[in-house]
């Protein structure tokens, strides 16, 4: 059990539940340009995550502005009857012209941009979109500001695959270009502890609460 402390904030950082694009075969890229809702599976995942977090005293719930994140956050907030607070800087990466496409299609249609991105996505952008360094520069301060503002409390934050990975690589001491080595399942749960200005990563991508899907 996480113990309360007046100088500590615990953050439960969640990736949103699944959408139809996440479960397409092959999966299709999903950034910020199309605001997809949760699938039935994604809603189930969000409710399972809500049930898990109802065992912890969550004081505030924050979310990316995108619908799939807000729907997930709404479920987490329900047991506490909290209003979800939107944080614009937690919006998913802009995948540009690759929105809604598979990696195989991308490799065929824009091979040079694809190869550059695969070599180092921290500097090479999604074609017509952002690179990961841009995401990191907005998302990391946003997340750490939320923890600093909520010392003595527990907060839940719902964001996205790339946003979460950009932050977790920092906490794990990994180069940003290795972001794919950090798993982030739909409704996977990460836990951080903020104390005296220092963040410690306690849990990465816990998914036991989704057993049976």
C-alpha cells in the first residue's frame, strides 16, 4: 500500500483504452488529427482500470484533451465523483501524414522518411508531424508540474503511448530513440513518486488488472 506523506505525490499514469485503430490488423497509426472514441474493449479496459484505482484514494484526475483519453479518465473519476481536468500538453504526438496508416503502407509510400524515423525518432519526425523531442519538451514539464502542484495527494493522469514513453525513457535513463523498448499497453498503469523535487518510477505498464480480456 502506498503511504500518504505531506511532501509526496503519487501519480498513476495510464495509457488510454483501446480504439478500433489500435486493434486493426495491422494496427493503424493514431495521433491527434483524428479524435477516435474507445472501442467496446477499450471501455471495458477503462472500467477495469477504474476498479483497480478505486482501491487508492485518488484526489484529482487529469487527461489529454483527446476523446479516447477523456473517456478513460471519466471512468477513473467516477468512483470519486471528480471532474476530469484537461491538460493540453498531454495530447498525443502529431503523426502528420501517417495518421490512419499501417507501418507497411508508410514504408512503401514514404521510404526515406520511414527509414529516418526508424533510425532515430527523437530527431526525425513523423512525416508532416512532430518528432519525439518536441513531445518530450512539452509532456515532461506538464507531468512534473502536475506532481509538484499536488504534493500530499494522489493523482491519476490519462495520456498516450508516445507521450508516456517519452516520459518513461527519461525516468529509466534511456536515450529517447529507444522509446520502443518501453511497453505501454492500452490501459497499462505506470506509477511514479514525487518527493522533494525528485521523481522515482515505481511501476511500469502494469496490466494484471486486464487479465481475461
